[in-house]
C-alpha cells in the first residue's frame, strides 16, 4: 500500500522515522510486524516560528513477498538494486506529471492497469503517488463468468472472450453465443466499476484531495473493443486508453505492436523516476 500524510514539529531524523512507523499503524492495513516500510519526504515547509512540517510518502509491503524476491536474486547471483511498486511504474509510463484543465484547476491523475489475475489502481497529485490499491479483479474473472454461464471449458471461454466486443455494432457477430458472452462480461465489469468508484470515493474523502476528471486505463484486458466506453458508463467518469510509450523513444516496429497495453507496467519499470 501507499499513503501520504503530514508530520509536524519533528526535526530529528531518528524521531521522524519512529513517528512514521507509529503513523503506519493507522495508514496501512498490513500488520507492522509483517511489513517492510519505506518512506520519502516529498515536501517540507518551515513556519514563522521555525516549526517543521513534512509531507511523507509511505510505501508498505508484506515482508514475506519481499523476501521471496530477495532470495531469488541472491540464488541467481544478481545484485538487488531496489524493489519498485507496480503503481509507481504505471504512473511513470502513462502520466509523469499532474494534469490540469484549461482553467488550470489541479486534477488528480488516476491510472488503472487491468491485468489477467488482478488490476493496479494508482492516484497521483502532480508527480507524487497519493494512493494505490491492488484490485482482485482481472481478465480471468471474465473467462470464469463466460465458462460458468455458457457451460464451456476454460479454453473455450478464453477464445470467446478474445472474440468478444462491447461496442454497439457488435451484435452483427455470427456466433449465437455472443449475447450471453457480453452479458457475462458486463456483469463482471460492473463489479470492477463498483471497486473503482469505492476507491475513488475513499481517496476523495481525504483532506486536500484533488478533483478527478478521468481514468487512464491500460493493461491487456483494456484491449477488448468497447470495454473503456462500457467502464465509463458504469463509473460515470471519463475513461481514456493511454499510450504506454508516451515517455520513451521507440522504433516503428515496436509502435506497430497491438499488445502494448499489456506491457504498460513493464515499460514504466524501465523509466527513471
């Protein structure tokens, strides 16, 4: 998890670290004795009396999951430089800085990568990630719903999902099963929409949160025709597919690939912060 909060009146670095660990009990859902914590001071102000106020970006992960990466790199003889968050990579790939409207009103950057097993949501204000959440929803849910509703094998469900479209003109398909396929997909998509809306409402309940104008969507599941538009109808927030190569220089062969949405986080991991 990632959270931002302010700590006032502490100048000593050791005391600051202790205060952050104390605040982490309230800020993240991971039990502290099972967590690896890291933080960065993203802003600092000093008032007229010399009092210090710091804006803290806190990242937390389960120690067990981190230890698996550490042991794997050690066994492979690879020097581990650092462990990044998917949410940070997602934001670096799709929106490196906060966006504004034509009247210069600050807006939060909301990005979602829709994967197969799970999805990553990240919300940033400017260049600072304020909130992230891993959603237990992905393209595999669509396959499961199709398999259950139509009584087909997982392999057949995958083929039907890849052939499906949520666009208005999709009714012309020769496959008589497609209406049932779309119904299964739309039911599962409604569950994702509820998760997104709940997360956005939680973010906006925080003091100082910014307005939200759109959701930037990427990931392999976002490639389904009509899915971004359907998600927009369900969330009532503008949804826009993004170009994961916006911050990198790429050759023509790479630009022509049709699977770039699936590589968004991988691309972001290669972009320097």
